[in-house]
C-alpha cells in the first residue's frame, strides 16, 4: 500500500532539521528506546457486567486507559475514541465475547472469556514489529530531494509519520499505521516520546543513540514436530548455509524470513533482522490473493452467484450516479483479473477524503474486460462488492470462514477509510500462516482434512486468464495470482505466486508439491523488490530439483 506521506516527510525535514546543519548532524543516525514497563502495548481488556444490564469496558496496561460505560447486549459496538472502536458478539452459551478492536485502519481479533470479573482478554498491538519491546528504534536521516516519488522518511524503521509539528525542542506527529500520537522532547543526548491516544498516554519511551552493531541474528524455526498451529516439521530438514551467509553479509539485503513446506511438512524455517515465528508481517499486495480466497468462499456459500455478476447493482446506492453505459458492464471477473478499465491508482484514492467515491468517479481508460492493468482499485472494489452482499460484517465473515478453520489467530487486518476490510493489501500474517494460504491452494482447498475452499475455485483462480500489460515480464495472471516460470538445469518449474511490495512472496510450486514463503523489508527499494525470486531460483530450486 502506498502512503500519503511524502510531502509531509519533506516538510518535517525542513522544519525539524533544515534550520540548522548542526542540528541535522546531532540527531541523524539510529536510536534505540526503552520503557519503564516490560510491554506497555500489550493491553488487558475487561467487560464488567452489572445486574441492571449495564457494563463497563476497560482497556489497561499498568493503568486504566479507557473505561467506558455501556448497555450490555448480545451485540456490542463501542467507540472509545475517534481512532478506536470495539465490535463484539456474545456467544450463545455466554462464555465468551468474540470480536475486533479496530484501531485507526486495522482490525485486531480479540476474544474475551468469562471469568470472575466478567469477560477478560488481551489486545496486543505490539504484534506490529516496531512496537515490540526489543524493537523500539528510530532511524533519522535526511531527504534525497531527487527522489520525487519516495523521498526518504526522516523517521524510519518504526513509523509512517504524519502531521508533524515542532515548537522549539518539542515535536509531535501521528503514526499512520496505528494512529498513535507521539509527543517528543529533543534533548542533547536523548529523545523522549510520550505515546498514546490524544492526551491519554499509553507509554513513554526514552531513545538514546544506538551503538554500532553490524551483526545480524539468525533465528531458526521451532523444531516441534507438531505445533498448535497445525504445522508438522519434517524429521529431515533442508539446509541452505550459502543463503544464510548471503543474508548475513547483506548480499541478500533486507531478507527477514524464508520458510519452505514440502508435501505438507515444514522442511526449512529461518528468520533474520529480529523477526521470529510469532511476529505478523505486512504482506502488502500479496494479500490481494487472500481477498480472492474470500470471494471464492462467498461463491461456494451461494452469497455470490458466479464471477459473471455485474458489480454496480451491489455497490452502495449513493454512488450509483457514477454508473454510465460502459461502467455498468464491469463484472466481478473483471475485478479479479485487473480488467475493470478504471483509471485510478492507490496513491490517488488513498489520499482522498472518500476512497470509493474517488474510484467510482474515475473514468475508464479501457472498456471493461479488454485490457489488464495491475492496480489496487480492482481488489478494493471486490471487497466493497462482497461486503454489500453479506448479512454480517465482512470482518466477522472472514474470521468465521477462513481464519478460524485455518487456525489463524495472530493477525492484523487492514481496513479501508470506512472500516471495511481492504482487499487491496496490508494484511499482517505470520510467515507460517502465509504458508498455510499457499498450502490450502496446494491441497486444492483442504486444510487438515477439512474443506475450506472448493477445488473448482482453486482451479479457476490458477487458470491463466490474461496477461498483465503494465509489468515488465507481462506475467500471465489468474484471480489475483501471478504466474512465473523458472528455468533450472534446462527444466521449467512453474510457480503461482502472491506478491507484495518490499519483497513479500508466497510461491506455490505444484510440480514439486512445495510452498515457499519469503518476507523482506525492502520497501521503497525498487531494485530489491523482486529479490525473493532470485532467492528461489538461485538457492532454493536447485536443491529441490536436484535433491
């Protein structure tokens, strides 16, 4: 996902650093932070019930941050702040409340279980890697004025920053991802940040200049033969010492995880750059393939008749004025294959006040169904279309029909500007759970003996429906799935792939009965975006093919 931050970042550089070259030299570099509490971003959530039918919804760490009175009912919808909403549903046996904390633009799943106090659970926003206790880091650097599209962000490795203000030694800004507000004090050898919701402070972090440390840590995957997540680990694992060496010496810059499953068992799992098996990773556009999966499940359920359905009859009524004779022909299959013809890109509609209005008002560059142009507007519309056809929130449908059957609980789901799950990208999954999505398709829609997705949809999704005309390789394309061939020892190995900005890949290799997931942190580094393909072709496939 692109973020509307470039101009703001440049302005911050001018106001924060530009007035004094000495000031720039003083603060430029890497900083590490500490808090007094072990993990202030791991919150305890409680619902206290009273005999009169009222309740209190509380969010706390070492102190109470929110305490909201409400009328206790089966369905709970609470707005705790402009950026924080809780939506929950009481189970029929009244033993738990399942739902989501929606912070800014993201859904965090949460389950509150009945206890002596009422209902209690945990909401952990330190799932985002830069909010983990061991990863409070800032990297401050200047802006390259020649990079018009993606100037370097002054604060990197932690935040997507917005709304910068500076007064003397005080600064403030908002993290785009979480919506958390940062208020900082610049001192000679420290940067002190109070973090919270407006004036409600969650934590204080004291940053000091980081010591030089060029060594990377390699974290191997867990050796359990069977984890609670359903994965089995093979008794004879693979080894790739050259791959690990080249990641550590920065030949393969930014690589964060490589994980391989052969015949349904994990044979290789390794993490770099502070990541591990429990940290969800931003899939970026690789999550488009996940959106296609949800559409397939809805077709299997009879909620959508088939992919030939016209889109406009099931878009919100207040935007029907944007329909004309050509737009009325857009079908669901045109969205799934990037052939809507709508001429608008993510950076345009995400910077607008109304994403859907901006997309639907955009003119058609081509008649629908005729020209394939890769963009995020088409998957975005497919999610809006499905949401309008459901009798329940799309977030609950996704949890019930896909995540729960796959045993996926540790995730963050991106939303659009109205709070609908966003099919254009930005889902956070652990690499093991990304691997599950690939294995689900490898198994023709079955996980652990249970059918989740029809074989017909898997086959239709992998069919080569078209070619992407605005990408360098003109890849053949399915329903939000890429096709890419690899040549190894004169043999062509076909791969079906989910791809995301920064180097997020799910490779499905049907001929080898193998799924590979590679995650990376190479955002805004165009020359490295496709590095996972090199890792697959130069390191992994030769060993898999040759044995």
